[in-house]
């Protein structure tokens, strides 16, 4: 099993959260005050590969490798919560090539 962890908008980290927990974390983005939040996004990190997907309340999603700081982040706009969940589930399963083939902007 691949190790991965989430960090919600309150900064709380969970190791290997299930799909229901990931859905809750995404849904919480709709109820946070982004001006007051310590973490105005929620993220999922695939620990062994270093890839991370952050989701912002606005629908912006970033995809970056935390272990490769010279590689610029990729992003998409207007990503629905359902689409973000699908991206997170792919990342949790280590489906990096599938994620890299998505229509990211650089």
C-alpha cells in the first residue's frame, strides 16, 4: 500500500485517509473563511513519489512534486469538488502517469 497523507484547511494531517474523509476535507473548503484560514487550501501528498495536489476554495488545483523544487507547479482552474476528489484518489493510488496526462497549465 502506498503511503499518502492529507492536510485540511485547518492544518490537520491524516495518514492514508479513505475516500469519505477526502470528500469531507474537500467539502470543508466551501465553509472556510479564506481570509482567516491558516491554510487556505487542502492537499494530498503521495509520500514515496513526492507528488502533491492542493485544492483551493476557488476551484484552482495545483499539482507539483515537493521533492523536485526546480520543476514548476502545474495547475487547473474551475475544478469541481468531484473532479478534485478523482484527482486525489488517483494520487493516493500512485497513478502519477495518469495525473501527468491531465490538461494541466504550466
